[in-house]
């Protein structure tokens, strides 16, 4: 038995344990977010089950705290992002495959243009992700104000919902005041 086989066995055991811990921790974070959503929705005088259904919970929040048309804007932004990203990826891959097999000439120029266009579409699609994140931040800012909290809570709700939603849901001192119209 060589030293390398022992090291490889140790490395594979290490990575298996690491992957198991990462899986368990992600399940714990998802559970914390779902429980926090359930109790936050109950605190907002809505059934808790509405808080644990993906996309529907955002729809309900937009409906209660803002306007439904803003929810549809977010969905459209994400749809355009996904479509442009997939199309850009397909163009870049096809252009790269064509360029690798063609050599030089007019067809090569077309393949390079396809690759560049694909990469630009992928980069341009990121604008729509940013727009969706901005809309969600504005929603969470309204949610923070509805609970009498400062706007900094919106960043926590956006990036660490598994921490901030349970705090809102379980803290007896945080009271739901209702949607604020001027945000």
C-alpha cells in the first residue's frame, strides 16, 4: 500500500463529510427561512402556508405591501434574463464550435461574431437580474417599514432571509403596523 492511496482515501472521506455537512446546513437554512416566513406571514394577519410556497409568497407580499404589477415586473425581468442568458450561451457555444472547425474566411468571421454576440447577450442579461434585485429590495424595504423597522433591515431580508425572517416572526417586540404608502 502506497502513501498516495492512503492520502487519496483520506481526501475522499474528507470531501464526503464536507458535502454531507454542506447538505445538512443548507437544509437547516431552508427550514429556518420557511419557518420564519410562516410566522412572519401569520404576524401580518395572513395564513402561514402562504409564506412557504415559492413565488406565491412573493406575489402575496407584493399584493399586501405594494402592487401586483411590480411582482409581474420581477417575473418578466427574470424571464428576460433567463431567455437572453440561454440564447447567448447557445450562440457562444455554436460560434465557438464553428470557429474551432473552420479555420479562416467568411464563415470563421461569422462564427467569431456569433461568439461575441453570445457573450454580450450573457453579460447584458445580468442587467435584468440587477433590476429584479432592486425591485425585491424595494419590497423588503416596504416590509421593514410595515413592521416599524429601519430600511437597513431590507438588506438583511434580501441577503440573509433565513436569519431576518425568523427574527421578525418570533420577536414579540416587532409588531406589524401595516403597509406604509409613502416609501
